[in-house]
């Protein structure tokens, strides 16, 4: 299953597979984003993400992005984010704890792309079969 995330103001979009989208939400939560809904709302339903919430996700991912770019980030990040991390209904412990590692390496660009889109305003997320 694929998810198309589109910034309404710019028309910019990105396609993420389920695992990428799922881990991105976990990463944002790990860095302080407080979801408005249960995780299943974000992963199974077509929905809009308000400009405010998109900015909140982008801000959390910016904090995460700093740790993605540093050596040994995971250990230091785990200590720092314990204070701000938010665990919301539907999050799974494994992906929540492993989200930073998931985006380290080749998938780090996904975080940067989403940050730019999240700062653009309201987003729409749709399931799609076309990549």
C-alpha cells in the first residue's frame, strides 16, 4: 500500500510506501509531535492534516533530522528525547524506538522532503496503488 502526501498550497507531493509513512509518524512522535488522532487515522483513511499539525510534524522531524546527520546519534538522541517524546494510541513500541535508525542512511531524504512539505501548509494524505 502506498500513501500520497500532497501539499495543497504548492501541489507538491510525495509517495511513501506504508512502512515509510508508518515510521515517519513514529519518528515525529518520538520527537514530540502530539497526534490529533489514533495512528490508524493517519495510515488507513484519506484525510487532511491541518497547516498547524503539518507544521508540528515538520518541527518534530527537524529535531529528528539533526540526529540523523550525526555519528552515534541514536544513543545521544535516546537520552535527549525521553523528555519530549509522546506516545499516542496506535503507536507500536518497536517502530517507535527504531524510527531514528529506520531513516538513518538511504531513507533520510524522506524526512527532509516531508519537512519542506509540512512547512508549506495543509496536507492531504491518500492511499494509492500508483507510485
